[in-house]
C-alpha cells in the first residue's frame, strides 16, 4: 500500500510539472506546433533513461523510489495520449506534414533522449 501511495504522489507531481513545463514552452515557442508536448516527452524520456540505469545498476535508489519516480512522476509527466490527440487534430486539419513531423520527432527524438539519459547516468554512476 505504501508503494501505491508513493506512485500516486509521484503522479500528482508529474502531471503538475507537465502542465508548467508544457505551458512555459508554448509561451516561448507558440502554438503552431505541439512543442509543449514534444518537450515534456523528450525531457521525460531523457530522465527515464537515466533513472532506470541508476535504479537498476546501482543501489542509489530503492525499488520503491525507482517505481514511484518512473511510473508515478515520469509516467504522468510524459504525454503519449496528448501526443496522439494532437497528431490526430493535425491530421483532421489537413496538416499532414506537421503531423508526420510530430510523429517522427517524437519517436526518434524521444528514443535518442532516453539513450542520452542512460549514457549520462552510466557515465555518472558507472
């Protein structure tokens, strides 16, 4: 039950951070492209790559903290459902190029960000 509560707390924190970060990026970059969603997915992928390396290869994080951060915090911070909806809306509006770019950037860049987070964590903690 305690692990469940930590995951819930992480989820509440992650969704609040997603709102703040995405809104900040939208104010900077504008709303002509879903930059806010892309940015949180990139950052979340980077952080999850690093977190999982540290959590699984060292004793620096307890299993409860790792799952609360990965499932709760970063699970609610990243936004696959929002990504899907925004891509669908672009398609409905006939913006096929932007929709394709959104899918390509999200998939390729988030994979790269996850690997970069893993590499940074491996470099930092071994």
